[in-house]
C-alpha cells in the first residue's frame, strides 16, 4: 500500500509536467536556464498537493531522489526561486484550466481563510476597535456536476454577492443545464442561461418550495436534477481537506496564484481518479461478459 501511494505521487509529478507544457519553457531568452518553467510549475503544484511551504517542498525534494529524477532536476532550487516564479505566472496560470464543455454545470461560492491575520487578532484583540479586518478570499467556481471537474473560477478580495460572478463563470461554457442554489435567484440570470447558453436553468425561487421558474408558454422548469448541486459542495470539501483551506500568501496577486494552483491540483488528481473508475468499470463489465 505504501509503494502504490508513493508511485501515485511520482505519477502526479509526470501529469503536472505534462500540464505545464502549456506554459512557455522560459519567460526570457536571457534566462540562466537552470530550471525551466515546466519544472517550477510542477514543483509548485506538488507543494499544494503535499500542503507544504516553499521551504518544505525544497526539503522534500532534497530528501527524495525519485521525485528529483521525475522532475529532471540536477540541483534543487532554493525557496526564493519558487516564490519569484509564482509572482511571475499570476496572469497566465488561469489558462491551465481549459475544460469548457459539460452536460450539467453547477455554480457556487466559498471562502478561504487568510493566514496574514490570525483568528485571535481579528476577534479577541480587536474586539473593541471599529477597524474591520479582511477575513477571507472569496472563490466562485463552475464545475461539471457529473464528472466533478472544475471548469471556470473567479476570485475576489472583497465580499460581493454571488450573482455578480454568475455570467462570468458561464459565458464560455457549453452545457445542457445549469444548477445553482437560491442565492442565484434572478430573472436576468435565468434569461441569460436560456438565451445565451441555450440551456435549462435549475435555480429554486426564493420563498417557494420545489419551484424553479417557468420556460416559455408557462411551462414549469423540471427540477428533478437539482440534487446534483451537492457535487459542488463535495468539490469544495475535497479542495480544503486535501490542499488546505488557509492561504499563506499576503498579496492578492499571489493569493490568486495559490488558489488557482489548488484548483489545478484538484483537477489533476480528479482526472487520474476518474480514469481509474472508468478502467474499473470496463474490467468489471469484461469479467461479467467472460463469466456468462
């Protein structure tokens, strides 16, 4: 069991290097070319998977020759190299999430706690002061509710209503139906899904029970698939449990990179698990066919 888990990490490194090929190998022709961007991104994504700091991932690589071999490292970078790298990719890392089609899309939002100000500082120490402190970064995502892949995201540093990011999350997606909770109850959002996406909006109407609005000619929207919205809560839970619910970076730009890298890490893990599920299903079907 230990060997298989270890091999799983090595395979994850290979998948991360393959995904990193979407970035240019070097940002400048004058680069010293000791480490390429593909290696640095794979290291950063592995850091999120292991829930380590930049110093922690450096120590991990120094003690793990197999990981260095898979990354193609002849020399382990110092932690400042990784820090400088994720400040450079803040505008390009989002392009690595490029899935744009799903049968059923679910939309919701959550928050990540910030490490810069502790819970004690925000509550007990400043309980008598009027100064408000920032408590979390807000993440809104759209997922494939059937395969549980993340399709699109939006990160905000300030508290905004969920409906502000709804159209942004869905504007480039191809889907058959969109599922969201009562926080997205808005006629304009339903009209956007029907007219722009040519899809079915399954969004409960507030102050009503089991009612999801009307289509044309007073035809009620069938909400039988609304239970699939729970899948997005599962995605949030997996991300926070496996990769951490606290952001260590201080600036909003680097917090963006940290959150997006968690999403990329999740999609990589999910793609491998989903492939294993398909292979297991095919194997079982083959055994049933042979035993007939």
